């Protein structure tokens, strides 16, 4: 479930960066932009974030994500978009914006996906130790029965503990 959240966050970030450039400068349709966003999100998440980020670190992985985003956006745009404007320049700016968001996403990946700490809880994802029930002395059935029989000694039994 935590990978689904990460994919949704990455999809939203990439889509937000691609939509203005591809729709304004290249007259791309919404379906084409969504297709480019989905392909770029899935490939860069599995290759760049899950494989390269733990091995290379944040900076080198961000550079690799820039190159990967640039190539994917450029190739898919060249195939699906009939543009009269300079597609290479539009793709370069789109990839730069995507690469600008990547360090923040890598921070999210390190704290929530690669970490097993209690702080890395994502809404809807519960760790086993966070949902344990408590057991206290006040709820012990035998002590409760003793105190119910002797209401006068109730204050004394609490003070002696």
C-alpha cells in the first residue's frame, strides 16, 4: 500500500509539471499527457527511485531521473504529438521541472518507503505494533470483583499499590 501512495504522489507531481508545457506549447491532448505521465511515473519510480536511489544517493539519482524523464517525454511526445513548435526545448523544461521535484520525492522515499520506523506511517497503512491493545491493572477481572465486594477498602487498596 505504501508503494501505491508513493506512485500517486509521483504521478501527481509529474502530471502537474507536464500538463502546462505539453498542452500550451505542443497542443497535446489530455489523454496523451496522461499516457506520458503514467509511463514516466512507472518507469522512473521502479528504475530511478527503487533501484538507483538506494545505490547512488539523492544527487546522482536526481540526475539519472532527469535524463530518464527527458528521454521518455521526448520519445513519447515525438511519437504521439504532432507539434509545430520546438519539442526539444519544451521537453527540456518539462524534465527540468520534474527533476526539481525529485529531491523532495527522494526525501519522502527515504523516510516513508525505505524506513521501518514508527514515523514512517502513511495514512491507511498501519504497522502491527501501533494497533496493540492495552492491559491495565484496573481492568483485571479478579481485582475488580474484590473491590466490588468491599467498597470500604477501595481507597486503601489503591494507596497500597
